[in-house]
C-alpha cells in the first residue's frame, strides 16, 4: 500500500522542483526573443505577441562574441587536451604499477582538490606574469594543464580492468605506451567522455581567473566578455538584450549536456563515483 502512492508523490515533487529550476531558463529564452519595442509589463513577462532576433543582432554588434567564442574554444581545447595527456599517464602509472610511495604520492595529488581555487590566484598570477603570458590564451589555460580530479577519475576506471590484460599484452611485446593506448584508453571511453564534459563545463563557465588574467578582447573568453558587455553604458536594464547575451554564452553547454547526458552519467558510474 505504501509503495502504491510514494512513487507518484516522488514524481510529483521532482516534477515541481524541475519546473521551478527550469523556469528561469524558459524566461531567458522568451526575453531574448522578445521584440525590443515590446516592454515588460505585469502579467506579460514571457512570450510577447511576436518573436524577433533583434536582441541577438544587437548583442553581436555591440560586442565581439565571435572572438569570445574562438578564445573560449581554444582555451578549453588546450586545457582538455593537456589534461587527457597528463591525467591518463598519471592514472596509468598508479593503476598499473606498484612502486615505493605510490599511495603517498596519489594522496598528495588528491589533496590538491581540497585547496580553494581563490587561494591559488595570487601565485598563479605571479607565475603567468613572470612567464610573459599575461593576457594570452595559453596564460589562461596553463594553470589547469594538470588535474587531480581527472587523474582520480581515470585511475578508478583503469583499476576496474583485470591486470591479466596488461600482463598478457606485456608478454606479447607491447610497450607501456601501446598498452595504455590500445587497451586502457579504449575501454575507458565512458570515463574519458565524462572527463571531457565535466572539464568543458567547468572551464567554459570559469569566470574569476579569466577576468583577472585578461584585459583585452584578443584573449578574453565568453564569461569575461559577458561581464564587459554588461558594463557598457548603453545596455542598462534592457532585459531582452541581456538575456540574449546570456543565451549566447550558455546555449552550447546546455545543448551538449542534453546530447551527452547518458555518457556523462555512465562515465561516473563506471568509475565507481557515487
């Protein structure tokens, strides 16, 4: 008797919570397509009588969003590429081999996840300035070339593989790099997908570090560019225009998550992360 009504109740509660969380996104979409000539009024804050792309056209004319997109794609691409290399090598070493101090070294790597990002802003900024990479895309990406989370995620996935596979490959003459490339990484596709999506989401939305390390549009990513856009005097309280700029920044991630959400969840499940 209890199970007959608890499931519908849970579904109803989760549905209400989902609608409440989704309502701001719907409002942003509606406001972005609202004609600028139609004012927001009480009882008329969602879709107007007609739809218009004027807010998007004006947003692209006021700020170089195409350049911001290119900067963001390059920045995120550098970070993800470097993390896949460094994390896969480190994870393979910790999962495949046993050496003195391996648990201690791995623990030290995991301790990096407990350090607040804000605590590293000053040393990272000093390092980037010393290297002459201030206001450059490599300067934004360099502090994130290594990732403790990525190492942990891939190591957990590699540990699920039987060691006999690696031993058999070594007997057949496989080098360690061939073993990693031909055995471990192909079987960890779900974990790699989850890693790529999580890194993409985090660094696409990263705001504080790019804002500190950039001062021109040549290296400014979308998040810092959106702040620069909102600071323009002619924007004011034009909610439709601000909503259009926000959708321009967030829509790619929203679309990618809808497409790859199954792979994203399966990657964490296969790695043993609850």
